[in-house]
C-alpha cells in the first residue's frame, strides 16, 4: 500500500512538474477547448428534444415528454421515406469509400516517383486546386458540363455518336456523378497527407532495396506501401466514422424532382422535416440515430484494425 501511494504521489508530482514547465503550450489549447465546449458539447443538451413533443413557445425544458418517450424513434423506423434515405446514404457512402479512398494513395505513390520537381509541383497544384472551389460553383459546373442541350461533355460525346443522356436529372446517374466529381475535387488535396507520409520513409530502405535488385514497382510494394500503411489505416478508421455523414450541401444542390429516389439522404431528409416542416423532435431523433450509428462504426472498425494490426486510434 505504501509503495503504491508513493507511486501515485510521484506521478502527481511529475504531472505538476511537466505542467509547470509547459503551461504556455497548454495555453494554446484553450481556444480549441472553448470552441468544442460551446459548439459541440453545449448543444448536446438539445438531444432531449428527440424524446419530447417540442414546441417553440415552451422551449426545450418546457416542452412535454412524448408518450411513449421513444415515440419519435418508432416513427423513425416505420417511415418508408426515411428507410429510402438511409439506404441512399449508405450506398453513397459505400461508393465514395470504395472508389474514392484509393485514388489519393495512387496519386501520392506516382508523384513520389517523379524526379522532375517542376513537373511534380505543377501536377500537385493542378490536382489539389479543385478542392478550393465552392460547392455551389462545383455543382453549377456539373450542370453546365453535362447539360443535354449545350454541355461540353454532352457535345464531345455527341461527336462520338453517344448520347445525349440526361445525366444531371435521371436518378441512375446521380451516384456516379456525385462520386466522380468528389474524387476529382478532393483527390489531390487528400494525397498531401500520403505524400508527407512517404517523405518520412527512410531513404536507406530504398537504397537497400536497389542493392537487392528491386525495381520501382517492387520498391513501391515492399517499401512505400508498408511505410504509409499506418496512415492509411488511421484515415480509413476516420472515414468509417463518418459513413452516415454524406455532404448535405452538394447533395441538396444536385437534387431534382427526377433523381429524388437516389438523392434523398438522411441529412437532406432531416433538413426538410426539421426546418421546412417544423418537426424538430423527429428530425432530432433522426440526427441522434445517425450519430449513434457513426459512433458504433468507428468503435467497431478501430477494434478490428487493432486486432489485425498494431495501428489504431486508441
């Protein structure tokens, strides 16, 4: 008991000593902590709306509790439109993860092999510049390029005797258009993380591989990919934790009455039910369900990666 008490006391003294010597570094954390406290943790008290019949005049605390208290969740799982929105959200996220996760890695590996620095910087600039285009401008560009009357892509396909196809209006083209444009817009910017990870690989490993007679493809497979595998794993875990959070703005701007069967996702559904129809209790229940699913996914994927490898978030 005395030894354990001494160990605890020594640990406390060590923490106080480290804090006293690095308090200025902790000081820089205050704005971030205040931001998360105000905008992320404080609003969580509003989750009780999901269990109430919310009335604006009575406020959150004054609104009566629903009878039964899980009434909004009963509505959630019995609404056919919500089930469609859930399936569309999962499908869009799965396509984005399946087709959008590898291109930044491939681009980073290719750029890492380029020896001409001017060409390398040019490709990097061109590839990550679309990331800074606003969502509104991006969607406007898509509608202009794929317009059935005078779109650039439509005209090029017309010269080849293909089309025209109503790509921006028909539901069957929505997911491909969304995922394809998302890859083009974010591939270069996402590759920066992998390029930085590749820069941290020891040149001695490549020198040893060259001495052993490995070509470029073998060096990429046996040196570069294992070197960035921890980074890939961490980003995959983070992506899995946001599977249910498909970008609201882009989907909402791309929605039309003709592609609604594929473009209606949870975030747009919550917006329409909560703000347009004023059903705040139901929309809060949907949002809470969304967050719980994301939480379960990130915990599960983190546990799986921890079992399969030594890399995990915690």
